[in-house]
């Protein structure tokens, strides 16, 4: 936020003072200050993004799968119970739920389309 506020202040200062800068022929130094602030903000933001890319991509690739969530929950429960058969059953069930969830999502979209079609027919 500090870097964002700094670059915003420099941009506002540059835009509001452009007439004064041109009147005193100081456009080069003022523009260099503006460019330096923008580059500094870009570098700061890019470094921040780079520090989160690996974990964010890993989370976006793994977390949406139902297998991981069920595997973690069932494996934690199995550690207490030490029942390997229940762990295998949890994995099988988590894999089998993806298809019906996709069909349910498709059905919800089709049901909404049917609702609009019925409303249009009633208006006719």
C-alpha cells in the first residue's frame, strides 16, 4: 500500500504540475522522477507476485480436486483408527463424486434455461 500510495502521489504531482514544469523547462527531471517511481512500483509489485507464484499455482492446481480434500480428512481419521480399508474407500468415493457434480452443474444451467422458456411461453 505504501508503494501504491507513493506512485499515486508522484503521478498526481506530475500531472498537476505539468504546466509549471513546462513553464520552467524542467520536463526532463520531472519525467525522470515519474518514470523512476513507476519502475520502482513495477519492480516491487513483480517481486511480490514472484514470491507467491509457486504456492498460488500449487494451490490452484491441487485444492480444487475432491481427492485431496477427502484424502486429507479420511487419512487424518484413519491415523486415529488405523483402518487402511476406509482410506481406500474414501479415495474411491471422492473420485466417483466428480461426475455427478458436473452433471448437477449442467442440470442447474438447463433448469434456468427452462425457467426462462416457461416464462416467455406464459407471456405469449
